[in-house]
C-alpha cells in the first residue's frame, strides 16, 4: 500500500485538534497589535502521547491545546506537530470522533483496518461538522494549501473537497460497499455508533438520523 504523505497526515491531526472545540483565533492571527504576553510552552511529545493513550484522548488533547492556541499561532502548533511526527510515528493520528466511533463498529464487524474506515468517512464527517469551528475553517484551508475567501463556510467546504480528492487518489476502498457493508446494515451500524464513547467528544451533538445519512452518503 502506498505510504500516505506525511504532510497530509500532519494536517489531519491539526484538524482533529481544532475541531474538538471552537477555540477563538489568537490576537496575533487576527492581526491585532498586542503587548508581549507571558506565553505557555508548547505541549511536549510525552504530554501528547499520554493523552492519546487515555480512553478520552480527544478531551485530553482539548485541555492540552486550549491554552496553547491562546498563546501561540496555529502555524506554531502545526510546526510542533510536524517536528514531533518526524521524531515519533506513533503521533500520526487522523481521525474525528464520529469517524472514530463508526470505525469501532465497522472495524470489529468486518475486520476492517481502522485507517480504511477513516479514509472513507473523514471528508463526509468534515462536511457535517467542520462548520462548528467557524472562522478557523479558513485557517485550515490555508494549512491545506488553499487560499482563504471571505466565507469560512465556503473555505470549510473546500477543505473537505481537498481531503476527498486526496483520499480518492489513494489505492484504498472508497465506499462502505467496497469493504462488504450491505445497505441493509446501515441502520444498525448507525444505532450502535450512537453508544460509542467517542460520540461524547463531538463538537456538536449528532442525532442517529444524521449518522445514518453520513453512512448512506458513503455507501
């Protein structure tokens, strides 16, 4: 299997962090003039790994990066992730809570590698939930190599399109039917997903009917 580009994996991890909660843009990123603040240090590699090794890793990352993104720019956070990934491949993470939750269900049922379910579901999950980070959608688009517009919603759509295009170029299954999921099973998968612990980490609640619609969109 072709190895995924490390830059894209870095950006997907950055999206996970920013999507966990709608953090405000820092004054520096907003172009405001501010006095030199007392800044907190960037998170250490061990602190991030400790979060990833807990059952509620997304919440732990939320707390870890909350202060960081007040004191440091998104570019600095991305730079940190890039450096740590180069040192430790265990830090390569590219999931969103609903993608992760569905992956738990289909992975166990079909013996499906977790990364495959992520690749199928990530772009559709972004289309449904990325708007919760508001203006940060434009920051993400710039990180993905795009050019921001006057509309964060339009920028968020392009983010999802870019991820979909990237995944579409990989030698991987593109739809749930490609990995043996039948249409008749989608309702049960959606129902089981709702009780997965990762659903508590969503940036906004999702109803079971929304999860089913997401599944149908990639079946």
